[in-house]
């Protein structure tokens, strides 16, 4: 199951006088990631490199920022992929210490910076959500409210007219069973609107 992070987590490594400041954090998309990277560049004007990797909603990126190709961004991206993340930015700010690390040393340094930060990170499973809308008689409103509360759904809107119109969000995996229970209890009086049709 895909997961994301609850909050940013930082790490710091010193390897042969080079300082590696790692961070993993939740981000929504590439634009948000690029904004974070721009802030890092502004906050660390003396840094030699600001390397980063992103997995977010099918958008991925691996940026070496002047390090030898494949020694920074790609290894960080693989750490994120290996742990099945989505909506996560990994970044490492490197202050060069004057000693060459070689390709293998760089790869290990960038991988370790991200792995160390992830060790202390609180991971959150990503639960796909679905929005459902229905119309039902007033007599079934109490039942509907109890059912959506029981599955942890969130009520988006409720309108009272000739009938009760309700919209709510719930875990996609819970939707078919909830619809079936409400259809059975409502004996055909629950009408599903738009997305709920065909469940």
C-alpha cells in the first residue's frame, strides 16, 4: 500500500569533511517540490549542490544538480520507490569539504542521508477516497448518518428539500458494501446520484 509522510524529517551526515543535510517531506506535486528546492537554494547559498528526488501522483523527478550523473537524484528516488511512497520529496543539500568521494561514495552518501531521515519519519498509509451522493426519504436519514459514521466517512453536505440529499467521502474499499447495505435497508428508496450509480 502506498504511503506518505506525516511531517518533514531531517538528517545530517559528515563524510570526509562534506556535510550532507537530508530532508524527506510530504508534497502535493512537482510545483510544490520545486518551490521547496528554490527555498533550500535561497537558505543555503554556500552549498555546492541541492539534489532532490520526487514521487508524487505519478510525477517523478531525480535531479543531480551538478553531481556526476546518477549519483544523487536517482539513488534517492530508488529509496522512495523501495518504500512505496507517494507525495514525498527527498532533498539533500551538500556542502563540499574538499575531498573527492568518488561515484560510489556519493551514491552511498545521498542514499544514507535519505535512509537516515526516513528511519525517524512517521509514515501514513494513503487511502484512496471516493465521493458518493444520494437522495433518500427523511425516514432513512438517521440510518444513513449511522452507516457513514460507522465506516469513518466524512459528510460533505446535506440538504433538506422534498427528500434528503447527501454527499459524503469514504475509503474506496468501503463504498460497495456501504451502498449494498443502504440499498437493502432502503428497499429501493435510496437513489444514488452521479458517481454512486453502478456500484
